[in-house]
C-alpha cells in the first residue's frame, strides 16, 4: 500500500506530545515503535521499557517469542516523549480476568475491533488500512530514516526492528 509517510509521522508525533485519547495514543505508539497492539496494551503488567538513546528504547514484553528478552528498538520520535506516551497508555488500560484466556488474548478480544474503528475514523491513520499495517510502515520508515551498516538488507533490518526470530517472519 502507498501511504503519506510524512503525514502519518507528523500525526503520530503530535498525538504523543499532547494529552490524547487512549485509542490515538495506541495507534501513534504502534507507528512510532513498531510494537504489536497486544504488546502495547499488555504493558501495564508485563513490559519493561526505558530510554537507551535519543531515538532508542529498550523494550521487553515481545509477543510471539519463547524467551523473554529486552530488545533495543529505534523509535521514530524522541524516545523520552514516546516513553511518556507509553506510560500514559499503560495507566489507562484496564485488564479483564478470565481463567480460560491469557492476558494477551483478553486484550486482543477487548480492544482489537475498537482500535480498528479508531484507525478508520482518523483520516490520516486510515491510510494504513489495518492497525497491524502500522508495524510494516514503521519497518519501512526505519529502513529509510536511520543509518544502517551497509551490509544489512532491508529484510534483515525489518526482522531486527520488529523483533522477529527469522527472516521468513519478516518477509511476510
């Protein structure tokens, strides 16, 4: 899909810089950090996040991995501002209880359609088409906006910034 990257980036940066509604904060955080919706929403109990550099966060709580580890990820805005937005998100998410479902399954069922509706209602974020597509847009922006070792392919960079275990996950 083709999107106006400058417009998306400006929108996300403006949202995290002010006191914004939860749905807008989550969409902006996904675009600026490339984290999955459930990784962002589960943050209040499972994720350690800290600033590592001006445009780098250390992020724990990666979904779809067998081993808990902290990733250093590039962010598409000042890392301290992005972290503040992340804290505001984690304070607003209300976890539900169900003994048959994991916390991430509950969060997905509780917030997925709501967040999709919020994306489609926003004229700028609607360009992405789907919430999860914001991760792909993030990866494409990372390839273009940051300087990388010249030996790294775009697929390898996407794998690294998205926290994938192998290139076959990133190529999809």
